[in-house]
C-alpha cells in the first residue's frame, strides 16, 4: 500500500495540557488543531498507560482466544449486540467494507459502572459486563485497568481539544459523563497462503462512530503463538487524510506511533459536534504478506452520553455544516443505527426507534 510518512502526524504531550504554562498549552492546542483537522489522529506521550501491564493482559487475552469456540460461545452475546463479552469471527462488517467481515475476535467490557437510568432506556448499550467463569489470570483486572488509564488520557485530550477550538474547557468531557464507554481487546486472525497478498485485510477501511478512540499499541504473534516482531512491513494501521483539491482521495498515511506514544483518533460524534472541523479518521488494518501470523491490539471507545443531541455546536453551525450534519439526532438512536449498519445489532433493533404502539387502537376496538 502506497503511503506518506507518518512523521508529519503531530505528537501532543499531555503534560503540556496539565501544566499552567500558557506556552505549553498553546503548543499542545496547535498540535491538536493540525492533527485532528488534517489527519483525524494524534500521537500522545506522557499518557499514563502501563506497557508492562498491557503485555501481561495480552498474554491473558491470547490464552482466552486459544480456547475452543464452544467454550467461548456462552460469552458471545448477540442478545446484547456483542457490546459486552466475546465477539466471534466473521461478525462485524465495516459499513464501507463491501461486505467482507473483519478477520478478528474481540472482547468488550465497560471499565466504569453503568448509568442506571440510561441502562433502562438503552439496555443493549449499557449491559453489565460479561466474564468467563474461569478467566485466565489478569484477564479481568488487566482490561479494566487498561480501559481506565486510556479513558483518563482521553479526558485530558478532550479538554485540550476544546481549548484548541476556543470552547469552554470541559465541553467535550461533560458530554462524556456516564456515557456507554467500552474497552475492546482484539485479536486479528491468521490468513492462509491463499489469502495473503490479496485484497483481503484484517480490518476494512472505516471510521469509528464514537467520540474519541484511544489505541495503546499492539503486538504480533508468530505462527507458534509467541509474541514476535512483525514478519514484514506490510501490516499495520493506515489512515486516509482529509481530501484536498490536490489530493481529492486524500493520502494514505501509516499510523505507527513513535516509541512510548499511544494513538488517539477522532470519531464521528466529535466530527459532528465540530461541524467537520475535526475529521473522523478513515482507517484500515492491513495484514502481513505471510500466512499464519496474528496480531493483538486494544482500543478504548469514548462516547457522548446517549441523551446528547448530536448536531454541530453553535460555533460551528454554518450553512455547510447544517447541510452536512442535519437533522439533529439523539446519540443513543445514532448508536443503535450504527450497530445495525456494522452487523452487531440485528435489523429488528431499528423497531425500537419511534412510536411502537400502533396496534393499541385495534386491540381496544377488538374488545368492544
């Protein structure tokens, strides 16, 4: 895949955003404006994620994934739209992926307690966590610790994003309070000799539908299942930059973070709230050119609360933004529609939207 150097993607030091130094805050703000405006992605340092704990968790996750499908099946909860527990292979499909399911298995958890009122309104978006009865050591604690550390880094970045746009510092963080945030562990599955070096990828090109995605970095597993350096330079995260007159398709940029950094990506909800000032990142996960290899990674998806109305904030409500993002939509409704689009929720989930009591009059009439 042709690529542009990832060295042009800015890095934000979260220590700058936590300081009282105006120069440091402005330095971080300028980096966020460029990173989120052009690439939809930024690198973060001083993020607080424990790399040793991450690798220890990946060991536990690999042990779980290695179990037979029948043993994992009880934790694959289609009834809650796979928003907790195990996602089997060939389940999720990118909206723009031409129907190819992603080659991956996943595990979803919520790292914070649910909003009880919102769970009554949107039960499939706020289910309780699902855990194996005999989990590998550090399976539960590891992903919960990871999710919370990524979330705290995300809150700092969202405050910086607000400052970068001249908004009240807490505006985006406030939208996140008690929202259906989820942390996801992913294992991309080995391709066969017939599948490598074809159009098949591990994860088709897509944009995330949430507010902000935090990626702590992953690792490869060789054909024997041991952690190892990647077998070639073909596999990885690639993102598509904003379209310009010179590059109407945008440029494909490799999203390899500098050593010690994690990645943060703009989601569709943040794009909508900023009227397109910040751009949701189209990204794809490519596979290596040799068979038998796997890759482990993780992601924390920060959401706005389900009761939030998704529409450009007043500052960004230009005629163009209104045309692009109208009509306003409730975030919970938006979530349901997207989960149907990507195959995690059934089409019947759309029956939850709107008035559901059209048969009541006929039932009354039948009694008379």
